[in-house]
C-alpha cells in the first residue's frame, strides 16, 4: 500500500495526503486487516523553498498472521479434527519516522497490535493498540537568546527528551466501504524524562475519523469518494474531502480539498507488487506565493496472493 506523510498545520502530528493507501499510519487497527504484508518508504517536502518548512521521512511495515498450517487435535467427544495453528485474527505493524518542523524535531518508532473479528460474511471489525516512543528535540542553534543565562540553555535541551505514548483505534472493513476512528497521544506526554526546559511541554490528544466507499462504474473502472476529519483537544477540526478514480486497480488519480485551505492532487501506478505514488499540495494561504508547493513521493511493496484480494475471508 502507499504511504505518504506530511505535517498538519496547526497541530502537532503529521498529516497524510494519501491516507487512503496506508490508513495504518493513523489507525493501528488497520495492521494486517487486508491479509497482505506491506512495506512502504516515503519522503515529503512541505512548502519547498521556504526555510524551516516541515520535512518528513518514514518507513513502515504491516502484516497478518494467516492460517498456513494445521494440526490434528482431539475433540471433547474423542473425535479428531484439523485445527489451524493460527486463526488468522492477529495483525502486527510498525514504523520508523523522522519529522522536522522548524525548530522542533521528532524521531521515533511505533509498534502496533491488531485483533480482527467478523460481524458478517464480508464485514470485519478490528481493534488495535500501538505503543510509541520518540526523541523530542529543539534545535537551540537556530534560536537567538537575548539572555545568555536563559534556563533553556542550561537544561537537557541539547540532548532532547524521550517521550513514550500510545494510540488506540477501531476499524470497520468491507469490500465496498471502510470506516475508522482513532485517538493518538493518549498519555499527552505526561510520562517523560526532562527538567525545567520541558516544564510546559505538552502534546494534545488527536482524533481521526475517516471513511470511504468504492463504487464500480464498470468491470475496469471505480470511483472512491472519501473523507478524513481530524481534531485535537484545541477543538479546531479540519477535514479532507476527496474523490479518486481507479482504473483496473493499476492506475489511479484523484483530488481532495482540505478545509484549512489546500487543494491536493495525487497520481499512482502499480507494477506487479510495486506501488509508486506522487502527491502535490497547493495551499490557498499566502505562503504559497513564496514556495513551490508540497511534494510527496512513495515507494511501496505488497506481498501476498494477488489473485485473491481478500484471501483472509476464508475462515474454514
């Protein structure tokens, strides 16, 4: 699946212009939900040409424990029966990231666990929990201090601080639609190591609600309207509203509107098990006059049985 990440204006966490192709980054319950193993590498440059603009790099992997082998077990009535060694309900995932925005730099990881349950023959409900750890640092070399005895200069500012946190998510998946909700930074960085320089350091909880619907035009063409609503405890929600055209599941292109003031165009192509995606963000704010826009590029690999898109539906 595609992975494209960026910086969310006015919030503390990265935003994803093509979240449809790697929802795992905003919801841990997505890990392994489609039964495939996906590996993605992404680079994003926001507001190219503007000094100190956000820059994000990330690498992610997710997979599912599928039913590949069986064992012979004795039942209550002394009968023998074949049972899968793995029931195919568990998914794992993780990613590494480096996100720099002005003076602030975050470098860390996230490890996710997901459990998948069936509500009907083709509808799956997933719940996921992720543990996050990152190194938070402010580059004091780019700050001009009027007071050479400022407490920040005599703190752990130069070394930074390690912050553990957690994310929880719920995900509903059907071959025709999907919906998800997640809450990130549950601890609000309350568990951290630091001193006076980080006395007022606080990360707000962030909430994500997304959904999409796949409409078939004919045997080779599909339209997929989608939405993503994001909000932190600052109570300043914003949304992405978009539509994507998919041809033969090998080519796609779409447009989105971000209520904070941006237009997003994305293109992608699939070759065998490789995915290549590109997105361009055109902001409607004044900063666009002095930048060359925001550019994202992604390389991804997807492994699994490509002849059966939902092989995890086989529950035996």
